[in-house]
C-alpha cells in the first residue's frame, strides 16, 4: 500500500532505504535538510511496504511537476513495487493537475524506466502525465 504522509514513525521505518540512496548517487542536500523540509511539508514522503521516495511538488515554466529527489527501497526486493507505485502515483498526480514526473535515476535503472514511459532529456528522465 502506498501512502503520502509524513510521520516520524514512518520516516524511521524507511530511513535506512533513503540513506542508502544518498550513498548510491551524489546528493545536493543532506538528511538534516531533507527532514526539515519534510516536517514543514515543503517536500513529501511517499512510502510503500518496501520502498520510499521524497518528492518536491512545484511549478516550473507554467507546469506543475513532481520532482523525485530521492528514492530507495529494500535491497533486492523493491524494484517491482517501485514500478507499480509510480503508476499509481502518476494517476494521482495527473488527477491533481500535474503534468510531469521528473527524476534522475541511477544509471543501472535507465533502460527499465525508459520502458515505462519515461523519456530522457539531458540528465533528467521525464514522464508526461
């Protein structure tokens, strides 16, 4: 089940996955900044049973976009769940007036997400909703 709500308890449950995502790709923010923005509802924690991501919802060039800032999950057991959840998340975002889901995935996932409707534009991968 996917949920989009921040609580300290849920953050503690998924914390290790998110921190491991910092190790896998260069971060432009740290855990302290992330927690501050999550607590202020400037960024959003989206979790499922074996995965979690941090989203920034913003308006860019007159379009509402969801920017995936960080994505992690249970090692060797979360990729299918992540791909299922992105379908649900995209439907929800589209219903809310968003036009794009944007992110910069790790290189080993590029082929997979291209098969799921994302397009590559420079360093970003974009899924039009």
